C-alpha cells in the first residue's frame, strides 16, 4: 500500500527513525514498549531504505511503499531540528543495519521520544534493513 510522503517523517541519527501517521499497517505492528529508551526489534518486519522509495515489508501482504524523495527529513544530530537529506538518512540506516519505524496516530510537532515511546500509542520497533 502506498503511504503519502506527507504522512511520514524521516529522522536522522545514529539509529534513524521513520515516523508514520495514519498508516494502514498500524494495528498489525506490535505496540512499542521501550524499556530505558531501547526500542525492541519488530519481528517479521524489514525496511529497504532507498533514495527514491522506502519499502516497509511485513508478514503476508502487510507493508508500505513510501515515495522517499518527496518525504520530509530532519536532522537532529546536532541537537537542533533542521532539514535533512534523504541520501544521508539512507546512509544512517545502512550504518545502523536498519531503522526504528514508529506508527503514530499523528506526526508530532515536537520530537519527544519519551512521550512517543511511553504513551503506549506507538506501534512498530527496530526493523532490519534488507540492503
């Protein structure tokens, strides 16, 4: 299923994050319970991050296609939220061996990982890359 890029947010970092809103796979993904900020692996799911298209693949027919080149990317590596580059996000994902994928009801205006991970509303986890 195609997820419009405006319903996504790619966040750069040592472990990159892909935030999804109103994703049709939300209920299929496991609820995230992050102990001490450690996001568990999302068993049965994988991610293929590419510059133009990002694929989130799940069990059976579950999955998403995201037009990545048109999606927003932010860089939080320097302590501030600034526009980022999709090529850099893909490099981050390659280095990390995947990315954390979190499905939320709506994209947050302010990134507060404790809130996003502690609310019980986030679904997903760390997805290994198939690159």
